[in-house]
């Protein structure tokens, strides 16, 4: 009889279903992925999913995670569906949020906005600027890619802060809040974009 002692565990993600639903944030029909989080114990090179931790759905448009009850037929009927935005309306939304997050000042390294702009924050502001240019030119896929990049940069930022026990975020709270602001704005803009160029 061989007794295996696990070296540790790590969380794992598995897509257990896909479909279409009306996203409560996008207010239009979007694809979704149903994701199951598991606790995977690993023994050397083998890992075994042991415990289900959570299950949720992720919108394919705005990438927000939502509870499973949003798939309920009654809840779906209660979500108001908006008309698709024109390119000008999308650009107006982008322009408003671009000014709100003060991306232009961050790109100009304006010390009155944020003391010492980090490379991550600078790149985030640059992606936001490029997303606006793409929206203006009607290149929705390019705009979407730039907004996804902002979400990835924020994820890297949070990982770095987590490794540092959020010491850096507490030392420079303005930088941290700016990065999180860009993250929220990206989710908002992604929720307004159509899924692809027509």
C-alpha cells in the first residue's frame, strides 16, 4: 500500500459550461463561461481536484464575474436591454472617462496628479489612449484588445502589491487608486463595445 502525502494545494479553474445571456452590466446579449474553482492538491507532478470552492459565470463582454442566479429566467427577464451605441456615443463615453482618470496628465508625468508615475500606470494610460483612437476609427477589436491589456496590467499590479503585502499600495495610495480606477473604466467601456466589428 502506497501512501501519498500532498505537497500542497493550489486553486484551479475549469470551464464547465458556456452559453448566451443578457449581462446586467452590458445590458445586451453576451456570451458567458460558467467557471468552477477547485482546490487542487498536488503530489509531485500529479494534481487531483479535491474540493469545489465556488462556481460563477463570467461575461464575455465586460469580463465581470457574476453569481449563477443571473442565469435564472426570471432575473433575465428583469434586465433592461439597451440599444446599441453609435460609434460617436461610444467615443463620447471614452472621452468622458479618459478625462476623469486624468490619463493625459499621467502620460505627461504631471506630478500634481500622481507623484512618480510607475511604468505599469504609464502603460495603462497609453493603452487607454490607444483604445480611444481605435474607437474613433471604428476598430472595435483593437479597442477591445487595449482594454483587455489594461485588465491584465491591473492584475499584474495587484499580484505585485500582494507579494509586497500591499506595502507599496499603502505607501503610495494615489497610484493604487488610479490603477483601480483604470480597471473599473475598462470594464465600463468593454460593457459598451459591441462584441466585434460589423
